[in-house]
C-alpha cells in the first residue's frame, strides 16, 4: 500500500509549479483529479510536441492523474466542482491567477467553514498578499527578482537556469507542506491553509549568496560554470578538447591535487595558493598552471589521475548521455509510463525503492476521466452531454 493511498487531491493547475507538486502526491498513491479547461486544458499541453507529439513539460509533471474538464465559471460546472471538493477532496491545490479561486468560492475560508479538515494549497508568483500580489510571474522573472541572475552566468552576461527552477522550488515546498498538513490533520482533525510563492521558494534556495552578501558585503561574482568562491572548482579543458569538471573542498585535497594530479607537489606550499580564499583571488594564475598540465593529457587520463587521487570530478554530459547514464542504468532508475502517444521512459522518483515502488500510471488525455467523475457525482449521460454541448465539460 502506498503512503497516500486513500487521499484525494483536487487541483486547478497549469504550467509547472502546481502540477509538479501534485504529481509527486500521485507518485505516493494519492488520487489526483486535475481540473482542466474544456477544449484546451492545461496550457502546458501546448508548450511543444517533443514527446511523440505531446508536450515535454506535460508528460513530465502529469502522470498518474485523472483529467476532468469543467468550465469552472459555468454555474452548474462550478457547483459540481465545489461538491466534488466538499464530498471527496482531502486537499485542494490551485495556482490560478491571484484571487481567482476565492472568486469561485474556493478559498480556504469558504471551504473550511463547510469542511474543517480541508487542506488548501495556493501557489502563486509572489504570495497571497503584499504589493506584488497581482504581478504576473513567470519562471525567468522570478529568477530575476530573487537575485538568481545576479550570481549566475559570466561577468558579462547573466544567465537563467535551464530548468524552471523557480517553479520547481515552489512545487517542492507545496508538496512538503501538504505532507506536513496531512500529518497535522491526522493528529488534530484540522485542515490547513498553505500559501506558497515562487519568490519565497527561490529566495530560500538563494540562502548562501544572500548570507555571503550580508550587511552590504560584496556578493559572489558570476563565474560561469566555476564556483564563485571555491577554487579550483569547475570546468577545465584537457588536451583532446574535452572538458573535465572537478572540485576541491579543503586543504588536504589541495595538497593531494598538487602531488597526484598536477604532479607538482611544491605548489601545495606556494604562498599564492596557501588557502582557498587565496586560490580564489589568484584563480587566473592557477587556471593557467592547471591548463598547462592538462594540455598534455586526454580527458580520460585527467579523470584517471583525479579518481586515483580521490578528487571529485564529473563528465560534462549532453542530455542524450543522461538517458544512457551507466549509474542510472545500474541502479535501475528508469521506469515506464503510458501516454496518449504510447509508453515512454520515466525516471523513478528519487528515494523510490523496490520496497515502496512509486505509482507510475498513465499521463491522461484531456478530459479522459470527465464522464466517470461526473457520473460519480450523480450526473446522467444526458446531463453530461448537455454540459459538453455548451462547452462546460
């Protein structure tokens, strides 16, 4: 039995933050009913067609869910949605525009008055109040507001993260707070209101650079793929043109690196490099020394020296190489989920084990579960047909 089996989540969600949170609840066995707009659905369905005609974002964040199409502004459809929540839901998740859920009568205050055990999780860009409440918020904009772009990229060019990390951060905090609220309800019988913002979530992830720049101190510089304050730590070219990523964390590793990898043990006692802050300040000089040694070696030879010395290192993989990563294969981390376009591979959730295999049910077609869910609420086939004819279901 999965940990959340018996828990029902109703979600009015789109894009990434809320779908990522609820997919993880579904992975743990929750029944997740995804309410989508008739005809169009979650707008992330249309982001691209890279997975056999389906959207890469949607396939990633929506397995194991049921798709219910309802025009929530239609009086009958809105009443059915409220009834579904009050009759069946343990959790309501929504990332509609600020205030939209409240206007539909789906705020925590309105729902908890009728159902004290309900858990309502609101996800937004900036939170449910404050001067930024109504600003539009996309992932890049939150990366900018949270200061992420100020420490990421090169000295000349700030760069966003490739994945939607502000959405992912908010989704993770929504997920963990919902789990905590379910435990709270089990102990007290009371539900909870959860208000998660993308800005606060990413600002929490920015804790180290924020403290590094505490009380007006100089912030960490943008240093590309190198670490801003630890050196050597980052990419270095080998003689065959390939890049090796390596990192040192302490003075013991620095001494071993000089002796076993660079084969220049005298550098360990060079006053220019005698502490991390000195190496970081003199990184151009040290980079030239490292590059000169590595230029005579292939990437494989560099990695061999690093491994023998116990120095952390990694390949700079292309995405195609991640699909075939030997460690993921050896640990059997790939599963499979069905989609409207056929089965596709899917990475098992981190932490999943044979003793607690995750739920890996299909990615739903738009409205695939509408008839069954509405019938369960007492709607006849004629009722459903009439709603569908006017675009309400």
